[in-house]
């Protein structure tokens, strides 16, 4: 039995290694299958609109079938390893009985001594077998620990919880891009910004326009410090933004995006997401500024304690946007980012939201990305960005008089 023990351990070691490799592949396939199912459920209208139910099921089934194939291979490996170890164990018993009989008959060993030795070997092998039975659980724990530790060991270069920056001042409030180059980490070979440079003074209304994919939304992402430039620098009030305290800087910024993300909370709780310490008077003030006429405090049907439903489903598109504007304003930000905030609205809702945005922008540095160029005619500076470069800048009248890229974009938009 002692001679067989290394073979038992080896068989389980091989099984464990093969199982670990197969589990990693199966987990990735299950993750992709779950993501496919989740996206299909969340975007059910799109799936039905394109009559893509069968294709989606086929796509999902493909991942599941590959997982089943991998699990079947793993079961075969486990069965072979278990069968081999069990076979070796019983072979050891047989060898023990055979050799014990030989010792009694030929060597004169007492039956009691032989039986004691044989029972010790048998009970020992049972203990080893019981221990080996926990190998699958050990493998499961190994996989789980690997996933958890991988997350815990991942360190973000930009961490608002444990920020590295210590500066908490904006100086003169100016914002300057200095020869900024940038590639997204997931696409390191694709340059999004290519030496972008501009300067904005405090309180100015800035519009970012240009062809789709030119880098406009990337500018806002960099200003919010979700990423750092690959080359060049961004200065806030003359200070490199990498020196600023990340959490402090973001508390001074407000964001209204194209598709506002609201939570399954009350109206007041959604507004307080921007500032947890906001009083009811603060909420009323920002509700007026953001034209939230649907709030009960302004004569509408929604009280502060009324739930908005999952993703704000009880509100219309325009009401969602005005709630998002109020959420941004409740923290009284120094800088506002408006990323195509009216592009998904009908003309009536757009006028109301545009009025709210113009009210929100007063006294603040504002960066606006707009698909309808008529909404940014009053901007102090219009930055025309194409292919990651600044191709034009100036006021609406200045750019129209030049007859360049902005002129072409504006005239096409009016047709």
C-alpha cells in the first residue's frame, strides 16, 4: 500500500490540473452565456423589433453547449482519476492479503501480527481516500480564491477612495489641455486624441462639436478623471489634474448624459445622489432651476417620497433629463458636463430641457456636446474636434464667417 500511495497522489494531481484548466474555460463560457441572456432581456424591444429571437437563442445555446462539452470532458477525467485511484486501492488490498498469506505460510509470521499490519494499511488507505475525496472541494476553493484575489489585487491608477492627489484648489478655474494624446486601455493601438490643445477660462460656455468618433466624449471622460492622458497633460487652474484629489475634483463636477441613469429610489433620493446632505429647501431650489414641473412641490404629481421605478421607468424621457440636471445641480458644481443631453428627446421636451440646461450653466464652466448645433450658438467658445485634433475654434459667428468644417456641419444640420 505504501508503494501504491505515490501513484494515488499522482492520479489526483493530474485530475486536479486538468479540472482547473477546464473550469477556467467553462467559467468564461458561462459568463458569456449569462451576458448574452442578460442583454437580450434588457433590450427585449430591440430583439423583437429585428425578429432576432431565434438568433439570440442560437447564440446563447452555442455558449451553453460548449460549456456542456467541457463539463463532459471534465467528468470523464474525474471518473478516470477516481476509478484509477479506487482500483489501485483495492489492488493494494489484494496485494496485502496475498503477501500476508505468504508471510504466514513461508516466514512463520503470526496471524495476529499480519492482521494488525494489514488493518493498519487498510485503515490508513481509507483515511487517504477520505482525504482525496475533498480534492474537488479544494479545487473549487482554489478557483473561487483565484477570482477573489484577482479582484482584490487589481489596483486602479485612479482611485477616488484612496486618492493619491493632495491638491484641493482650482486656482483661477481655467482648464487647459496641453498636447494631449490618448488611447483607451482596451484599444492601445487606436489613437483617440492626437496632440489636442486648448484653454478655457473659468465660467466660459464651451461647445465640443465635430464628426462622430472624433474624441468629444473622450475629452469629457479625461476631464472627469476616468482616465489619464497617454501623453501631455491637463491643467486645472494651472495645476496638473493628476495632482488633484480625485474625489474632491469630482464633487466639483456635474454630469448630464444622453441617457440619464436613475435608480429605483424615490425622487428625493435620486436628487440626493448628487449630494447626500441636501435639505428639502435645496431640492426645491434645484427643482425650480431644472424646470421639474412634475414634482409635487411645483404642482406636479410626483412627491419627494414617490418611487421612480427601475431606471426611472415612471418618468418620461424629458422628466428623466430634468431629474438628472437637478441631481447635478444639487452639489452646486463649478464645472458642468453636458454630453448630448437633449439628443434623445422630442422637440417639445428638448425646448424645456434646453431651457433648464441654460439656467444650470449660468456662472459655471460648461462643456457641452450637442448633436443639434443650433443649441450651442450662444457658447463662448466652440471647439471643433475631428480625428482627435482641434481643427477650429471660436464663436459661432467667427466660425460661420470662415466657411470651414463648422460651417459645413452647421449648414448640413439646418437642411
